[in-house]
C-alpha cells in the first residue's frame, strides 16, 4: 500500500504589488498549491494556529497554564531549530488547483485522534487544501508566516506565546524544507 503524499516544503513571501503574502505548499508527490493571504486573513489565521499549538501543549500539561506556556515555547524553539529554513524553495511540477494563487477566505481546524490536527485553508468558493499538521509543522508554519508578515510591515505583532520575543532581527526565512 502506498503512503499518501506528505508535506515537503512551505514558502511564504510578501508580494508588494498585491499587498499579500504568497503561501506555497509542495508535497512529496511534487504537487504545488499556491494561495494569497491578506492581512485580514492572517489576523484570523494566527489565533487559530496558536490554538492548535496550545492544544498540543495542553495534552502534555492539562490544567497547568504555566507549564503549558513553557512547553509551547520549548516546542516552538525545537521545531524552528530543527527545520531547514536555508534551502531555496523548489517549485512543484503539478498544480492540482491551478498555477494562479487562490485567494483564501475561510479557515477551519479539525482535531484528529493521535498527534495531528487538520488546518483547512479555503477560498470563498471552490477548493482549498487540508493540511494535516503535527506540533512541529504548526510551529514551523507559524514562524514562516510571522516572518513574512514582518517583511510586509503589517504591524500585526504576531507572537507565538504571551511574552515571547519577536523574530530575531535580520532573520527572514522565505521557505522551509520539512525534514521527516
């Protein structure tokens, strides 16, 4: 039995002409999905990503907010530290939703049994993508979006956990290869 395609690489970059972020997702079967993220959409997406991260920490320390925050910071640092932000994004060769980016408008999160949650990124109408994310991937995606929003100068003040620092000065990641 063959395994379903896995997420291989994310890329997020600010496109000033559009005043949007371009999110590109490539899977192990060389399929690429392209999406536009507006400032408003990111302001809605960010709290959902943080709730996903909190859900992973809550499983480890239910009912203990101090420990949960410490675990979230530790998980974020570990995930970001192990991700390969240095590799250039490799274009996919298949475009199941088309080569033009799709403007995202809706978001849903569905917890799964086990160690993943599903983040659905959807346009107002039509197809989007369901990303099955483990704790590491939630933090890596958050970091990538955080840095792209900083480059966009949108002033959203995206923080991973209360009191955590901003993205290190001078560090702008535009792509990340997901190591399995």
